[in-house]
């Protein structure tokens, strides 16, 4: 999975439209291999982003869980701690 795509389900506050769009953009970039498409491919690229975003919205609205929502700030702190360990320079 692309490292820039984050889990969007079961958070408090709930996922925003901007987060869904960002995840869709990252997914399409990863699959297509384009960071920015050429003019010839731009329409297909943008349509794919919208299709993926729609699928994400549908998925997230239909998922169910009994687990309590995760706190965004706590999860971000955990991710920063993991990154610090992963990217720490050996001394």
C-alpha cells in the first residue's frame, strides 16, 4: 500500500471529503505511475480520482464496527513515533 494513503475508517472526528479526495488522488497516482498526467491523460486521470473517491465514500458509509472510534491525534502521534524509529540514524 502507498505510504501516503492513511486509514480513514472509525475515527473521531469522522473522515472529511478532503481526506477522501487526497486518498483517491494518491491511489490513482500510485496505480497510474503519474504524479501529474499529460494533457492527453488528464480527463481519464481526473475521472479515475472521482470514481475512486466515490467508491471510498460508499465503502466508508457501509462499514460497521463495534470498536470505539480512534482518536486522530493519538494515532498521528503513534505514526510519528514509528517514523522516528524507522528513520532514526544509527549512531
